[in-house]
């Protein structure tokens, strides 16, 4: 099969790495791709993955049998619909199905209809009415831009004043552009977060192992939020009962509800779940693989990824048994100095050749410089991923290899996976 993969992040490097191992693959193109994908297939730089016409034309030119859409913006732009209209199969949900991620108000309505446990919420477009509602809550709440905002549209507030400031920033200051023309004000939940992922063709659901992201920049979950500084899988603290409740009442129920309303969802559904004192509650649905969750999950996949993608795209997932390794897997993101603020790029990355053969390095903000040497080119530069029989083995191996990779100003968290076995305790709510 000829496959066109859209994107340029660490997630796409990991997907390309698994696709390149598939006996079903004839040729892989990655648009635009990065410094890691160019050894696995042919990068097509200068393509804008959200430009539906450009992507359709490229898919036709390379005679793609399958287009893989793994990131939120191209899904929301309707790339899957455009490719399908040209008679080419795509892995990923349609624009209408991915609304579960790109409009929080849509996801909230769906959850209400399907009886899925989430935080109490209300949607507003008028700042005064929104502020009056926030005041009526009299304390902690969460203010969310309704649309996609690159992970920056959510403000977790301790006080009414913070909430009113966040409402004003979105509805009066237009801090999130069109994504923030409506805000959703949400009850604040307390607990521990877990990422659920599942493959689906709209009917059959194949769950992936659970994983946990670390969104704050510094150890101990301090400092501003980032795109994700590291992930571990599996979380030993998640009870089998809670795991089963998430699979059944959060993931499968949402996929059934999407089919019922005439928007069958195929691709990867990734619910973000807070495990609270009263059980698992959803805080968001994503219509795609997580980043960096993908980098940590895919090394554990035993089944051919391309066979799974193809089956999802053609409604045949029931024919493909999806199997996973039960090893522990840990991924540590190495970022540029200053991230998540502005960073300097162009630093030579040393030590890549010293990484163990069974450890993966997935590139994100990295490109080829002079003499083909890889240099930094963004905030999150790369993710080092290792597996082991226990979480401690996987952690030790990941960090041993992280320390071999050097560039000026490199920063990473030293506690990824450190609390994977700590029991779940509730201090509030
Ligand atoms: P989201 O963009 O919806 O993933 O939210 C980003 C982060 O905000 C999540 O990872 C949570 O840590 C936090 N968050 C979102 N919704 C809530 C909520 N209702 N209560 C507490 N924290 C939340
Ligand atoms: N790991 C967070 C995300 O992909 O949304």
C-alpha cells in the first residue's frame, strides 16, 4: 500500500516508524514530516496539512491507498472528507465526527445525551452572562475556549476573580481567536488524570493500554502547562474496576452515541479522564492519538499498525485482533531552554549515536542542518522512550539514555513515571 501520513511531530515520527515496519507498506510519504521521518519514507515539505485541496492533490499524485490524519487541525478542517470525496481511504474521523474534539459544547451535549459522567458545564457567548454564572458558582471552576486552542484554551481557576479574568480574555480580548468566541464554564474536578485511547471503525472498539501524561514543565507538576513533558504506561494505580468503567462507560458509550446521532466515529478516540473520589469522569474527548502518549504506546503494539489503520478505514476492525506487550514504557521529552515560552533553535544535538539500540528517539522540533547533522528547531525537541519489565526498569533505561543526548539548554523532567505505582488518594472533592 502507498500511505500518506500528515504531520511533523513526535507522534507522527512514532507512527511512521511503525508503518515502515509493515509488510503491507509499499511506500510512505510524510507531509511535511521532520528530521526523524525522512529516514522512514519520503518527506514532502511545504505542504500545509490543513489545506484540504493541497492534501487531496498530493494524495492523488502519489497514488495513496490510505491517508493517515493524526492531528486535530487537519481533522477539524475536513481533510478526511476531502480525501474520501476523491475516492481515497483515510484513517481518522470526518469533520463532523471530530467535532467531539473541536467543539467542547458538542462533546458536552453528546455526554449529556449518552449519560456519560462529566463535570457540570454551561456554554456562553456573552461575557456578562458568563461572569454572572461564574460568580454564582462562588469559587473554583474551569473556563474553556469552545474550540481548538493548541492546549492553551483552558484556565483552571481557584477563585471567581480568576474565572472572570479568563472569560474577559476569551470573549472581550479574543485571546483564542475564533476558538474563544464561546466559552464553556465547567465545574472543577479533583483527582488523577489518565489518557484512554482506542482504535475504532465506528462499531468495533479495540482499547489501547492506559497512559499518563505530565503536562507541567517542572518536576512535581509545577510551572506552566506544556504540550506534554513525558508519559508512562501502564498506570499501576488505576484499578481494574475503574479501567473497565472507562472502557465501557466513557469510550464505548461515546462511540455508540456518535453512531446513533449519524456521525459514526472512526480512527482513534482518546478520552481525557479524571479519576475522582466518585469514579472516572471525562474532561475532554480527543479525536486522535495523544502526543507524547503515542510515542510510549506504539513500541508496545504487537500487531501491524498499517493493518489496523486499513481495517479502521474500511469498517473491518473486527477482523484484526490487536495485541499489546504488557511491558512498562516510559517516554521523557527533552525540550529547548525557555519552553513553553520562546526558544532559540539551531543547536547541534550530540550523542544520538550513543543511544541503546532498543531505545527509541522520536523527533519533534528537530531538523537536519549542515552535513545532515540534526539540530534543534522548536520547543519540544525529542522524546526518548524505553521499555522494561517493570516501571523502574523502563524509567532507569529512559533516563540513562536521556543523559547521553546533549544540546545547549536542554531541559527535561526527572520524575516521569515516578508516581506510577503510588496509590490514588483524594485530598479534595
Ligand atoms: P483540556 O484542554 O480539556 O485537556 O484541559 C487541559 C487540562 O486542564 C487537563 O489536562 C486538566 O488538567 C485540566 N482540566 C480540564 N478540565 C478540568 C476540570 N473540569 N476540572 C479540573 N481540571 C480540568
Ligand atoms: N498529550 C496531550 C494531547 O495530545 O492532547
